[in-house]
C-alpha cells in the first residue's frame, strides 16, 4: 500500500468512461456501471457468446452509449452515461426492447449466458472539482486503453477531509511542470460505502510505470507527505487494472 504505484493512482483517476476528447464542461456526470464477473475457465465461452451479442447490438442499432472495459481479475465494466436516477428506467427499457429483438432473431440471451457470469450494479458521480484537467480536455481514446482503478473506501464522515487531501495534490501539480490528468468518481449507489473510485490511464502499463518512477524520483518526499494526509481517512483500498475495449463499446466516437 505504500508503493509508488498505489500512492500515485490513489489520486490520479482518468476516464472510467469519458466521451472522446472534448472540453471538460461536456463531461457526463453520472454513470451506471454494471460489473460482470466471469470465472477464468469460462472466459473463452463468455467471449464467444458476448461477441455474438455485440454483433446483434450493432445490427439492431442499439443507441445507448456503452463503454466497455475488461479487468485483469476476470471481470468486465459496462458503463453507461445517465442524466440522473430517473434515466435508469429509460436505459433498462431500451435494453429490454433490444433483448426482445435479439430473441426474435434466434438469440436467447438468458440461455446463452446461463452459468457464465454474475453481475452487480453501481451508480457513480463524476466530481468535477476533484478531477484535474489542466489542458481543459477529458477523453477515452484507443491510444490510452490501459487503466488502473483504485477503489478507495473512506471512513464514515471523512468525505470533506479526503476532498481536502486531494485538493492538495491539485495544488501541488499546479506548482510543477509535469503533465498528468485524473478524474474522481464517488459512488452514489453501491456497496460498502462511502467509496470513491480513482483511475489512471495510459497507452500501456510500462508507460505508466515509467512516468510513476520519474515522478517518484523527483518528488518522492512531497508525495510521502501528501499520502500521510490521506491515510487517516481510509478504511481500505483495492487496485484493479485493465483495458478499454473499443470493439465492445457502443456509440463510441472514434
């Protein structure tokens, strides 16, 4: 937990699902995240069945934005931008219509996916004030597909203190000539709350580690002090790595 990678990714969060590079004000603020778990032995079968489903999504022109990520712990994130909680009904209604069309076409999803996966749902909110985009742009691209998510579980009532600690990182990066952008998401509805999700992106894991090492070499002492400001407000952290899947995403503007 004291390694450079965890220290860095604790406050650097980039793009759980952001639209293609666009100015920050256009960034969606709420997202439905469906996390799907697959046993490693079932991945070949799951991938085959899911690819068939994706082809039908495209055939029937499913018009809901879906941003898809695979993780290195044998799970997938299906992330849908939503305006508010009321919009969830619209998303599920469209999904129901699509499922019916697929079944009429001979693809019964309930049978295809039987015994292959389980899932849980979360609604998250993008915190603009704690996110950092000095260039004014956010975006999910094919180039920066590698992702590191840190699930930060706060002590009850420590949200303000954690926010203040992250703002100290923002102030620090404003004071140096280094480029790094991040986003902060808070869980609006989910499990084991309060929970914040932090994420960093890069073209690959090697590039990210190289940047982390460079920053640690230059600013390790400062990072240590900033980290100590955060520690009292944490219950636990979990780090997950993975990749953005453009071919399994829908309505993604290339």
